């Protein structure tokens, strides 16, 4: 059995689909009502539980001896959300802590935790021309306030549960995952989806302008969802116990990301920069040396190819009047 928590979310929904396609029996768990899950599958045991509560975690893992658990559950979103909801983000520490306790008690075979590139030391991310971040660059610790600290603490919990209780844990540091069937409005969306939405709205509304958070010079690497899911599966099947980057190494400035979306849409917009909006660190990129050495693999989807698919999906949702939830 494969158990996916946070299954009603963006990455969780794609992961459930991939596990089903691989022939696995899946239990999907999320706190949202089923009608709000981004993807919901009829041939899955779908359960609604708030995993901040330890009894809910025990319910999620009932009969799960020997199972694989993928813990993706968290209260999170894009930079606008995590900068303005630090306490809510940190409360997610209850989920991973209680899930680990329940996993230990029931005797799961393997336990996966979805961490984030937000764990990396902020001092190493001040320059848009950032040196790609190696896994060792999480220490000395100075992660993103709130969300990053929760992820880093939860990584350590996984490590110590392996050391003290023998649970096989795997930890991935995701780098800005994007793609279809995700959040594109409402305040939790990330930059690729937000920019697609803004360009589509400008194209349809005839405004010819786009608002960009920050000065457009901040840099990131963005990871297409299919690469994220494949990397997760490869890591879970491996013997790698230390946290591992799962991220594209294709570094772009936000201005470049906007240009890619403009090219896809066939439009050029006047850019208005919101310098007081949340923008995060100045630069962040994934060093894939370790994942290449350990797994013989790294993400391969180009940003242009991934954004074309993402743009087409978001455009379809907007043209049919749908919002981010209940769009699968």
C-alpha cells in the first residue's frame, strides 16, 4: 500500500495519479473536502483528516504495517502566503511530528517527507547570480523565516527517527514546483502560475499591462511537476537517507519568466514593478551534483516546455470560469 498525505494538493494529486498508473493500491488523505481536491480518483481510498492531530495520523495509517508513506501535507503556498502566514506555516510541524510517531508505532516500511529549498541559508541567496545551492548549504542554519524553519526542523525529525527508531526516511528538497492542476489564484499560487494568470487576464481584458512582484531581477529555478514526481519515486526507492535536491538547475530571472509567458501568449505587456510586494530571496538555484551521483538522474523538462503546458491548462480553466479548487 502507498499512503499519500496532502493528496488533495497540487503535488499530492500528481503523485497519487503516478502511483495508480504504476499499479499500486493507494490511500489518499487530505484535510480539504473532496470537492476541493485538485485531483480526486475514484479507485482510491480517499479520506478527509486534519493531520495536525495525532489521532488523525493514527487513523490515516491504520493497517499500514509495511506500507510506504509519502507525507506532503502542509499549510503553504507561494511567497505571498508564506511571508504573511508564518505561524500557520510553522504549525505544519505538528503534521510531520505526529505522522512520524504514528509511522513508528504501526511499522511502516518507508517514510517520505517533502521539504523545500526554503531551508537554505539566506546568506547564500543574496545575489541574483546565485551559486547553485548544495545540500550542505542548509547549514549553518538561516532558512526562510517561518516556513523554512518548519521544513528544516522536520528534516531533522526524520533523521533522528531513523537513528533512534530505525524508520527508513527519505527527504526531498523541492525547488519551486509548477505545472497543470495546481493553484493559480486566491493568494497561494506561485510565480509561474501567477504570471500565466496575469498574462491571460491581460490578453483577454485588453489591459496591456502586468504587475510583477519585486524588480524582476530576482532569480529562481522552476521544476516541472512530472520531474518532481519522478524524482520523488527515484528517491523513495533509493538508499539515500540524507536530504536531496529535487529541482531544475535552469536559472532564470523573473523578468525572463514573464518574457517566456509573453512569447507563449503572443503578446508584449508593459511591466509595472511592485517593489513593496513579497519577493523572497534575490537568487536561488539547485545544485544537482549530488542527485546525479546518487540517482543517476536530474530534472530534464525545460522551462519553456513546462510553461507551455502550464499556460495551456490555466488558460482553459480561466476561459471556462473555473478557479483553482475543484478544477481536475
